[in-house]
């Protein structure tokens, strides 16, 4: 029972930290661009403000538009239950890495449809492009997950994390690193980051993710924004837990847990810094340049699988 | 059940004059027959095989009708879909009154249904071939039913030719096997066929079966008839064809490969795996490009047949390597996908049928906004779309999860080539799955969401109660079979255990959890996921309402940049899939062109046009050359047919002399 309590605490931490992580990335980007930037707690304030605002719903929209924010939130919360962050306890029997991919697919499926619902050109554009990006990146994610599944003999994320974390550094090889690289591209693609999409733009013709949220306002928008923040946090956490989990607490003792939490925070910050550097130093790619990058991720993941068998 | 089918047909013929009565009797009795079929298959699962013998022709030995668990599984899927299609027909068929012959439809429908049931029940080569042919013919006539529609005749003709090419291969394969084993009985063939045959003979028998049944199942490149014929048939028939009929080919392929030929050659499985991957990818790519809603669904059937063959191929590879546990796992995954696909694809076809019925068009460009006008139909279609896109906890997700697991466990095979081929198949499956989601976002979005793009879509009315009831049955089953999959798998396992010889039902289910063991346990619990998601949504709703206080929720216009939006501002299905088309263009070779009105100045175009078309590559590069070659040979050969009786007599005489010389 205590195990599950710990897992719940872990999920709660992930859910609570999500806006902070977004705030930190924004702050880091601002520093790199010689701006002061908003305070790191600004996303919490934004969400709180949106929760108090009324919303306008398009008169062309159907039941789907009202349902989608709740489905997105629910799928992210359930996904958060499955991801070990600083301790290898979670509700892993509920679902494995494949389930995680499909939970994200669920949120995306609803979001892409809700984007079409109001009949706005921008929504359609976002929906169409999102499905393009996702259909190219999803195979890369699955293949990179299969690489770690091959290394550990299981697709259960908790088992993967604890097996890798207890097995010493001998497993770090080309397979693991290639898979991590593929998954890193997937983080950028799935979370609408530069160079795939620009999270801070509202320049009409280039946006993907923002275009899908264009018709949302008030509480609905708060839910959608919060879901994407949780998604980013989850992806970064999964990147560490599934590929390079060293430092996570595999035993429930106070020193291990404390170390696990500290290392987890450092890891989050590290990838946040990398994302901020990429976003400050690169421009967004043209839409039809994207397939090169995305299939690149697929090929990296495939090379990872190959190197497992061949090397 | 046969008797009921016969009664339904006769009733239809007798009541020919009273069309409404005819419809009610025919489909009512068909529904009862379907329920009987379902009860039969349940009794097989609970009490064991049913066998029934009768002697029709003394010199051919007894005809055996036997229903083992594998047959019972397919019988169950025929019955469920048949039941739904029959109920649906009560509300759907009356639209044809006055346009087409009602009697014909009411007589053919039960024949089609019963012949499918008998195909799985027959345990004798001749009996099987008779019902297989009856199934092909009755469905051919049903495809040609709306013969006044454009293209119906040619689609039916193409189907007719391809079905009979397939039947020829199947007949050759089965008759050869029965020759080798000295019996027409399936049971005897299973016991003796493998022994006396050389490796070459067995491989060619397998190839014949793969081509023959593949033609029926719609494997690439033999799929060309499927996207023509399935959408052309009335929607209740399309549901049966796509949902069930193509699976019967898979059924016999499993029987032939495992029971008759005892898959012991590795490359059979690898070939099946390769064809499956190719079929899945080509199917989904064409589904994404299609504007006709029913044809897009038909291409998606091609895709799913590919997915089923990937699982079947994996099972064959494992079996050939004597890894029976894994073979059983892959076969369970394959059979589950067969069963689940029959549920969601028939649901989608029936819902698409309602839409086509309400709007009078199959063109998605002319739909839109139907979620408000056909609220229930849109919800039911949505359930089908979620299932087919493998969104948890719906049923498509469960079978896809198991297929991924069984492909992944191929790493235990000690053969790098096989490992890499399996990994490629896995990548293809992942790509296919992601593209299928894109495809169904596009279909659902352009049919049901946004504003109506034509007058007919604006006037659309909700489907009637019979149709909604039939679809609701299937939709509820799509959710339940997914959520309760741990409870269904033991039955499917019974069917696969009969084939592979190893039962793994108790290993992959643990209460409410599905588990696969590859050293460490990987698990998923669809029912708990469903419960969590189901609880989370209302909980989030209540939480959000209380956070931040009550707020207003107003109706307003979609953001329009200051110019009033018309349906022309929406994304159309063509626009939605354009990026994917452009990226995969080397595979499509699509042609698009812009036209400008020459009278206007080059800087301000008054009139612009855009057209794009996707050539039918397989028809153009594969079938046409073959057809041309056959016609050419026929033309040459026609030289000897001069039309004079004396010459023909001379030919006969010459042939006789040669035969006498050879077989003296």
C-alpha cells in the first residue's frame, strides 16, 4: 500500500511541477536572448487567470469541442500514473510503454478533431500538420522504446527503469544512445518545440499546435494548456527513465529517495536547458523540411534496433 | 440455421408482391438465424466440437459439417455482424422500394449470410468449394444490386473475375491436397496430406493457397477489386463483406497453412509477413488519399488485412522455429484482430451507410457539419473511429498491443536476418498505425465536423431507429470487447490452441490484466485504464467547475479575421491529407495541375482551378499489361478459329492422333 502511496506522490509531483518546467524553459530562453523574461511561476498565474475567465464557443462546433479538454487532461493524468520519475514505483501494471504512446495518441486524436470542429482554416491547418508530424514521429518513438525493450526483455516502463538503473553502466552502448537521440527528436516534435513548431508564435501560417487551440478560451484553454505542459514534463521524464535512468531510487529508503528527487530535478533542468539552447539558436524549419528531421529520428531508432542485433 | 436461411429466402420469394412484408420477414428470419449461429458457436466453446454427417453422393463419401473452436470463432463474428446487418436492413432497405427489386435483395441477403456460415462449418473440400462459390456469387449479385449507379457494373465485373481467379487457385490447392491424402475430408487431409508430399509440392500448395485466399482477402497487389466492390454494394452488404467475408479467407489460410501443411518452412511465414507489411502500408496510404467515404473504409480494410497477415506471418515464423508458445501468442493476436476488426469495420460501414443514405452522396468533399444533424450516428461512427485507430481502451488497441508484443518477442529467435525482418515489420506496423489515426481524423473531421459544404449535407436527417439500434449493438461491443478482453482471450486461445497445440490463455491473462512474459512481465489492463479514464473525465469536469468560480460560456462566431466565414474556408479532405500525399508522393505519383483563366492579367487571377488525381498504379502498371498480353495472345490464337466446320474436325482428329500416340 505504501508503494502505491509513494507512486501517487510521484504522480502528484509530476503534475504539480509541469507549469514550473514551462516557466523555467521560458526564463532560460529569455536570459539567452538578453531579456529579463516573466517570473518562473508565471504559468501558474496564467492558468489561474484563465480559470476565472468566461469562454466563447464557436456556434459551428459540436459536442466534440466541449469534450476534448477533459479527455486531454484525463489521458495525461493517466499517463502520469505510469511514469516513474524519481523512484521505481508506479502503477505500471496498468500499462506499459506502448500504452503510453497510445495515451498520447488519444489526446492528439481528440485535439486534432476539435481543431477541425469550428471550421476555421487555421484549425484545419493545425490538425492536418499535427497528424503529419505525429504519423512520422510515432514509429520512431515506438522503435526507440522497442530498443530498450530488447535490452531489458520487457516493455513495462517501471521494469525497464529499475533493470537499467541496477545493471551498471555496461548497458550504455550504441543501441541505447541512438534510441535516446531518436526519442529526443520526438520530444521536440511531440511538444511543438522549435525546430518543428514554435510554441510562442501566433504567426498564422506557421503554427501547428497553437493553431489547434485557437478556438479555445477560458477554462477550456486552461485545461488544454495545462495538458500540454504535463505532456512536456512527461516526455522529458520518460526520456530519462526509459533510456538513462541512473540515479533513480530503486529502494524505498530516505537517502535513496532524497538523492532520487535531487537527481530527477537536475535531469529535468538539464533537458530544459538543452531545449532552451536549441530554441534560442535555431530557426523553425519549413514544413516540408520536417520529414527529413522526422524520418531521421525514425532511422536513428531503427539503427538502434539494428545495432542491438548486429553488434 | 441453414433451414432458417432457406426459410428466409423462400419467404422473400413468396412475399414478392408485398415489399414491406418481404423485408420484415427476410431480415427478421435472418436475424434469428444469426442468433442461432451465435448460440451454436457459444455451445462449441462451452461443450466441445459439433459434428454432423450426411451422405449426398454415395461415391464421394460422407459430407461432414464440423464446427471446432476456430470455426466457432469465425461463426461468432459472422453471426454478430450478420445480426447487426439484418437489423440495420430493416431500416435501410425500404429506401430501394420502387427503385430496385426488393425481392432480389431479400432473397440474396440470407443466401449470402448462410453461405458464409457454411463456409466455416464445412469440413469437406467439395462442400467447402460449393459454399465458397455460393458466397462469391451471391455477394457478386449484391455488389451489382444498385446497377443503375455509375461504375457498379464494372466494379462487380472486376470482383467476379478476381474472385474466380482466386477460387481457381483455391480449388487447385485443396484438390491437390485431397489427392495427396486420398480423402476429401478436412480431418483426413490434416492427418495425411503432409506426409507424402515433397517440400516443393507443399510450398507450391501453400503459394496457391496464399494467392487464392489472398485474392479474397485483398492482399496487395491482388486487392484492386476490393476498393471497387465493397463500396459499391449497399452498405449493409459492404459491412458483411468488409467485416466478415475477407476474414473467411484468413480463416482458410490458417487452416491450410497450419493444419494441412503444418508450417515447417521458415520462408512461408516471412513471405506472409512481408506481404502483410506491404498490404498494410499501401492500404492506409490509399485510404488517406481517398475522397469517397466508403472507398476510404474499403482501403482501410485492405490495411487491416495487412495487419492481420503480419500477425499471422509472425505466428508462422514462430511455428516453423518450434516456438509454440510464441506462435500461440501471435495467433491469438491475429484472431483477436480478426474478431475486433469485424466489429468496428462493420460499424463504420453501417454508419457511413447512414450518412450516404442521409446525404445521397459518397463524396466527403460535399459533407461536413453532420455531427449536429446526425448526432447519434456521429457518436457511433466516432466509437468505430476510436477503435480502428487503436485508442485505449477500445478493442483495436488491445489486438494491436498483442501484435506489437508478439513481434517484439521475436528477438528470442537466434537468427539475425529474421530478427531484422521482424523489426522492419514492426516499424511498418507502427507507421501504419499512426497513418491510420491520421486517416480517421480526416474522415471523421470532414464528414461530421465544421459547417456543411453542400446543400444535401445541410438537409441531412438522422438515421431511423432500426439503423441506430444495429449500430449501437456494434458500438457497445467495440467498447466491451476491448475493456473485457482479458475475459474474451480464453475463448480465442481455445481456437488457437486447437491449431498450434499449445494453450497460453492462462499465461497472458491474469484477472483483469493482460500480461506477456519475455523475461520480465509486460502488462496492460484495459478495464482499469477504462475505469480511470472514465472516472477522470467527470472528476475533472467537477473540479474545473469549482476552481475559479462559475464562469460564463457564450456562443460566438469562429474567429474569422474580419471576413465572414463560409464553408469554402474550411479544410477539405483533400487539403487535410495534402501534406502526407506530398511526402509520400514517390509512392502515389499523383498528378496535380493549376489552371488559370487566360483572359485575366498575370498579376490578379480572376479564375483559378486546381485539380489533382492519383493514378491507380497497380491497375496501370500491373493489370493492364497482363490484360493486354492476354488479349494479344487471344488475338493470335483466334487465327486458328476460322469458322469452318471441316477445319475444326481436322483439329479434333489431329488432337486425337497425338493423344493416342502419347498415351498409347
